[in-house]
């Protein structure tokens, strides 16, 4: 098969979806398939150092962030013509795989509609939560997005009244998809509850009360590179290196990731530990100032951004990964990567914990009724409990089956079955 993936951002930029796309491409090619990744061209210094890669089809674009890391391509007839011309010299396209929420999704669906190609859409993001956490006027942003979507893709029959929220926006994509996948069971369940289910190229949204007759959302985890996993496991010692408990927090330093509450909880917990913060973002300076002001007993190191393989090695050497976002993650890759490497986690989000199985310290009283506890005191208690168990040599142990279930080879095999069904 020739699979054409569409992303909002270039696959070489920072982000979980981009890491997943690169990995999917590698394992699809290992299985004998052809992959083309269509995304906005990169800008800035990193773009000039990138070597040419035949699998990347870089659309004309404009930078949209000050650091020029991210960019956008305008969906419309000019981009359509450019894309059709660029793909004309490549093998016929069998499946369009949309892994985007904005312009990448618009461009991908327009291409699929023009050429009558089946669409598989992987929903990576909680759009409503993400926009509320990052945009100053989230309701207005969602209204504009919904209007832009209807203008670019055309109007399809839909539920009445016409929705303008994040779920309505995702439903319109699903109305045109032959299959919808999600990286976790809890997110798939939430999509289905809001009617975000595939309807095929008919472009028809059935009533919300007809859920029982609709096809469901396929759950396919984002995975970890088999070879990288085996290499790190082979080079890691089974014995813990003596010393204070070692915690790792990693991710984008932005409000929805709740880095600042974590640092407040760290100081309140008074644990004697080593804490490494991996990543960067808009709250980096605020985090540094907070550490200077609170002066926690733990030694805090700002490690910055680092290559994916080195990040995994840091996770393997740690005693625990700390996960602090609530309601935002659709999978929570870091705690699954940790479990695959044998490292337990401190988990704030009960939705993520429900899929992780054993091997974590919950934030709150064992997540009664699945209700998260976002308080600093609850997180401080969980950090103390983890540090106490680690120091005593009795940490919680991750589910050993995750290591095999999380391998990208198994995830790619599952996705290939979805492609086949979409084509049929």
C-alpha cells in the first residue's frame, strides 16, 4: 500500500504526534509499504540542517511561532494544485491517514475527497481542553474553527442544532472518515459518547441517539521503537544505583502540563530526592523563578530538550516518572514508555491510570469514582509515598505485559488491519 499521512506540523518538529508519525512510517516501510508524510515545510535554523528525505512532502508554509519551530500551510485551491502535482510522480495512493486537527486535516480531507480515497483519522488531541488551556477566548476560537472547517470542507448534513464546540468540530471530520482511531481506550470512549465515529465518504452525521448502530473508534496505542526499547533494556542494569530517589518530569512546559503545581508540591512534600525536568516551553522561566523562591529540599535540574533516545535512557535510569496533567492527555505516552522500560510513575490523571494497570502511585485517594485530585497537597502526598517506597527498596512494579503490547511492530500490524478495512 501507499499510505499518505497528513500532519499539522512537520514530522521533524517537537511533539508526540510527530514522534508517532516518524515511528509509524519506519515500521510501515519495514512491513513493505510506501509512506509519504505531507506537512508544512519547516523554517529557521533546523530546517537548513535537515537532510532531504524522499518520504517528506513539504507544503509551502509560513512560520506561526516566534522560534519558527512550527508553521502552517493554508488550505485552498492553490495548495490543492501544488499537492496534486507533487503526488503525481509517486505511486497511486491507497489510504489517506489524517493525523492532524487543523490545516493538515483540511488539506488531507480535501485531497481524499478529490480522488475518492478512503480516510483513516487518528484523533490525537482533546481539542476542547487544549484550546481552553492555551487560548485567551476559547469559545470564540472554537466558533471560528467550526466556521473555517465548514467553509473549507463544505457543508455536510449534521445534527441539529449546528454545533460550534470542539466535539462538533471533530464529528464533522469523522463524518467523512472510513475509520477513526484513538491512542487510548478512555479517549475512544469519550469520542464515541460525543458521536465522533466514522461515517465513511457519505459525509453524513447520524443523530447522536443512534450510537448503537454506528461503527466504533479503534483503539491503537502510539508505540515505542522495538529496536530502541531492546537496546536500552540490554544496556540497563537490573540493579538500582544507590542514592536518593530519582524523579523525572518531562514534557512541554505549558499550563496544561501543570509543571508549576508540581514544583509547588515538590517543595511542600520536603522529599530528599533528585528531580530532573526534561523539556522546554513558555513556562520555563517561571519554573526557574519558582524553584529559586521555594527552594525545595530536592535537587532540581533543568535538563532542557534532548533527543528521544536519550530521554528514554533517562526514564530507564529514574526511579519514577511524574505525570501531572489532568484531562488533557489522550494517551500519556511518558508513563507507558516508563512502564515498558520497567519504571513506575506518579499519576495525576485517573483516565491514564485506568489503562496503565498496576505500577503507579495515584495522586489522591486511589482515584475514588475516577475523580482527579488537582490539589498541590495531594500531589505532595503522592511524592512522599513514592519516595518512601523507593528508599525502602519496595517501589510499585509496572504491568510486565505493557512492554510487549506497547511495541510499535504490534501497533503497526493493528493499523494495517484498519487500513485494509477502510479500503474494503
